[in-house]
C-alpha cells in the first residue's frame, strides 16, 4: 500500500522553548513529529520504549544500531489521532508515558532513503533526528466482537 503523506504541524509540551542540539531538554518539553493522514498506512510493527532525547520523543530499540547499541526511532504520528500534553502521548484511545513500551503499526521512513524528504519538513521539529524514522499508521479500530 502506498502512503501519500503531507507532514504538517508540531506539538510540544506546555511552555516549551526551542531546544539547542547541545542542551538537554527539560522533561515534558519534547516535541513530537506529526503528519496529516488520510486513514491509510503501512502495517509493519515497531515496538520500543518511549523516551525523551534531545528535545524529542523517540522509541528506543536496544541492539538495533549498527554498533549493537540502541537505535532511537522518531515516530512520525498521524496528526488527527495524536495528542501530546508534555507528559502523556495519546494515540487514538491508548495513552502512553515516557518509559512505557509502545507498539506502532507503520513502516520505515528513515533518512537519507525516505521517499518523503523528512529533513526540515514542517511537522518534524528541527531538533529531531530522522536517521531512524518510523511513519506510524493511524490506530486500528478495535475488532468487532
């Protein structure tokens, strides 16, 4: 399935100031990356721990980096179903906090191979690295029981 995404918007925690790349951001001021979704998306699964790093929210996946260390995936989240209040990330009807394990459907959209040219796009905070990026699909509807 092909996903046409227009990246827009940026949500940050209350009172967040611009983050210098060399400065540690205060807790709760991390930015999130979003895109305007059309309800369709890729469906691979990414599971990692939600962490704040360099002023952004990432999913940490231990052992994935080329050196055997952790990779920090920037989840690019659907704007219409995502809320971030500085402490709680709400994706559809699921809520997560920093330190929680999170699973997201979607697909790899990392630079420099991303077809979406993520660097500097509106919707992705400047402080956020797109070296490892995960374009998250919208939350799935619960199965009818």
